[in-house]
């Protein structure tokens, strides 16, 4: 900034110059804040996403799923991490940028040009407002859509006997009464070396051995068709063993799946309009869970504004010191930690007691109201750097 631009009045031809200066400063700070926010959000989200994705490796190693399906599942859990990381990324970006502006005396120059407290805070609040809009889009559509797709696919995987439950070379217990062993399995689902132990009838347990078999999907559910084998039934009442050789035998697997064919939507899978609409036959507990989830969806986007307000009020309402702002930075970090602790604590309580939703809103509104009040009250004081600067 040139020395001649530091002091001017807000009358006449200088008014346009002042407005132009404000726009330049806003864009200058806003550009840096958004850039740091994106970098921090990408790094944090990638780290958390990678750790959580490793839990899905079991679906490939032990369940025989394809790499493409694993990547699709991993992508479906990504929005929930963005939703959690973005407010923290905004806080880190605002804290870093404004602390750097103070350390390098750029705020001193800006105040010499007549920039007010609220004008200095405007870029940070614009960045947090953009993050809030993105988080609101997540709450309205992307989060419920991804949760719904993930749980639907997870439900389908758990009920797909042929491709998931049966692991070759292992005794697979698909229910309390049926255990299946296959020696080998190819890409088409054909298996060889089949051994099945069926104890549905406790008095007459059955063992089936077959050379080959194949899984087929029918309208009545999955079936295992076996060829060239034998069925052995042991009668516990008289100790008699009957053996029946067969060329083809069909085993119905549908009744032994992990879940029934009907799955009810959880609150995190519902869109906002579905959370607002009472469901027929829902219980009081279900209604409370739906309303709590609705408030969580509305509160989380506002947390980006609240976390951005904390470093603003800590750094802009203090005094300039050439020794640095380490204590004010630590103060902002401590307040942000308290904000997150209250947020997590009240959310956990709200799951059991809906009255805790009110403190959740207060937790978000208090930093915003306090920041606006302090910036307005201290608007004419600002950062002191040897002499008081007029706003």
C-alpha cells in the first residue's frame, strides 16, 4: 500500500477511493482465507477419510468384494467427514491469516488508512458464510443422500450370500443352524468342494457333500444348486445314519440371511422435508430422534460462523504488540476447544433429552453476538500501535 493512500476523508472524490480500497482489502484477505480453508479441509478430510476407509478393507480381503465397490463405499462416507472438518478448517484459516496480518503489521497499515473493526472482520465472516452455505447444502441433500446410499448398499452386501458371506477355504456360519464350506470359487460364483452342515432339525442334523455347485438368484431368494454329491442324515433317537446320493440338489438360503427384506430408514438418512413430516405409526422415541436430527442439521452449518468469530474477537479487539500475539492465539484455541466440547456434550445429551437442543443453539449464538458487540463497542479503539487510530 502506497504512503499516499493512508490518510483521507470520506467526502467528495475520496469516497470512491475509500470504497475501492475497502473492496481491495476485502478481496485480499478473503482470497487468502478461502485458500487456507480449502487446504486445511482437504488435508484433514483426506487423513480422516483414509483412516476410516481402511475399515472397509475387510470387505475386499474377507468378503470378496471388488475394488470398484470398495471405492464407491469409501466415497459415500466422504460427505460426513467434510461436514465435520469444514468448520474447524475455517477456524484455523481465520486464526492463521489474521495472526499473520498482525505479526507483519499489515493491520496497522490498514487501520492507518481508516479501516474499521467491522470492515476488517468482513472477509473472515464472508469466508465462514460461504462455508455455512456449503454445509447447509450438505445438510439438505448430500449427507442424507450419501448415508442412504451407503446403508442401502451395506444392507444389500450383508444379504448377498454368494458374493459376501461365503469365503473360500473357511467354514462360513451363515446362521445359527447352517455352516457352509467351499474349497474354491471362481468369478462367476461357481464353487467346488462343498460341505454343508444343517442342524435346523436338532434331532436329525444333516451333512451335504458335493463336488460342484453354483449360486443362483431367484424370485424367491438365493439358491445353492449342487451336483454330484451325497446327503447324510443322522437320527439321534436311534443312532441311524441314512445316506442319499444325488446328481443335483438345491438348498434354499433365503431364510438364513442376516436381515429381513425390509429396512427402515434411520434419521440420518432422511432429507429435511422427511424430518419435518411425521411418519405414520412412529413412536415417541422415533419422533424425538427425528426432531433431534433435524436440529443437528440446522446447527452444524452455523458452527462455521461461530468458529470464525472466535479468532476475530480474540485478535482484533486486543492491543498491537511487537512481541507477537501468542497469548491471544492460545486464547482463541482454548475458546474453540470449549465450543467443540460443549457442542459434542450437548449433542450427546440431546439424543436422550431433547431439552439440550436449546443450549446447542446458545453455544452457536453466543460467539456471534459477543463478536459483533465487541467489534462495535471497540470500533473506535482497534489495535493500539502507539497512538489511537480513528475508525
